[in-house]
C-alpha cells in the first residue's frame, strides 16, 4: 500500500521519514505533548476542540512552536486532504499532532522543538469482538500519576505507568483493557480513554481531577443531556464497577466500547446495555456514520 504523508518539522514527507533523534528530549525524557483526532468518512471530527486542548498542553509545558492554532488547523486539514486518496474502503484515519522540546541537553536550551502531524489508518477490526461481547476491564495495582506529580489535563507521552498497567492486565487476559485507580483508590481512567458506569439509570463517571478532560467525555455529557439521561460526576471505587448495571469506555478512536467483564466479574444482564446503546446510536447520528456497523463490516485491505 502507498505510504501516508505526514507533516514533520516544516515539510510534508512520507510518514516513514518522521524520525526522532536519540538525543531528542521527547525520546530521552518523555518531554512531549500530543493530541489526536479521527475522521468519520474522511472528515475530521471536532478538530478545533482538540487543538484548543493541544495548545493548552503546549502552554503548560512552556514550548513555543511558532505555530498558531489556525496554523495547526490548516496543516492538519492539509494532511487529511493529502491522504484521503489512500483511505481504505470503509475505513478512516487518526491524525496525531505531537511536539517535543527538541534536542536540548537542558530543559532551557534554546533549541527548536520537534513538530509532527502524523496520520495512521485505524485498525477498526480490532474492536469488532468487543462490540459483540463487551471488553474485559482489569484494575491493576499500578496507579495513575498523582495530580501533584503530573496534571492529567495535559495530554502527554510520559506513560510508563500505563505500560506497566497494561502488562499487569495482560497477565490476567491478553485482550484486557486496564483501568487505573488514583492514589486514594478511586477509579481514574483507562490508559487510553475515560471510564463510565450506569447504576439505577444514572450515568456516573469520575471527575476530571485525576483523569483526562477527554473531548469524547465532553461529547458523552452533551449527548446524555440531549437524551435526558441523568449524570453524576463522583468518586467511584472498584465496588461500584463490580455492582454496575452497565460499563463502557470512550476515546477518540473507538468512540464508545461496552464492557462485559470487570476483573472477570460479569457486567449487567445485557452487553451493551440500554443506555450504552442509546449513546452509541446518538453518537452515530451525530457523526453521520453508524460507527458500530463500520467496525463490524470493516475488512482491511490486504
């Protein structure tokens, strides 16, 4: 298959040429922030909202790329347009912006940052079985970073704790999705998204003190309001997950994924549950594609 085109340090290049030097601080110290969007039918979903969060992350870590939010939007749209002819039939892309502090020895060295906008084909087929039976959530021993150490509002690649949590979950089930607790034992987030449960008709989710302010999370709250589904942001413990009627995870790529088990305990009587199905249907209507059918029918190009 022809190679996708990325934007890297001021040029549009084949994505294989997006190479980070071994002395780049993004590689050496995880000194890098990013954001990610996906397309639906080739159209980028909520690009501006994601870029607003990206610009806040850049400001927080004090990196100036010289690019405005309008520049990032224009360049991202061009990346999408250049790659549209290579979109797989029935498929879509993720597009990731990331910036490292560059090849400085010190955090204050005046070196240019490394800048990239990277497209990738979404492997939709990997989610198909989860839409039929629900995914397996495992709560590992490894915890989320404390707020005092690293604010979860920053979207970053300093994620060794996520790697360790993933390994722990894989020890239980190679296909499991780990959901981390914070240092107080409250549910924080999945390593790549946000966590929700339904109990007695109420959609409950952790607050954003110890979990990412996901744009998908914001959309879920908007859809729940439109559907008159009561919501509650509160501290949730494993007990609440073990006794929930429904559980699902969200992120930009897979949208809404229902859970069928938590630590090998079954969730509810029906997967996905009725409120999860309502939200999935509303999501599909919003983006103009039945994304569950897209996943179930997707056949990657050989």
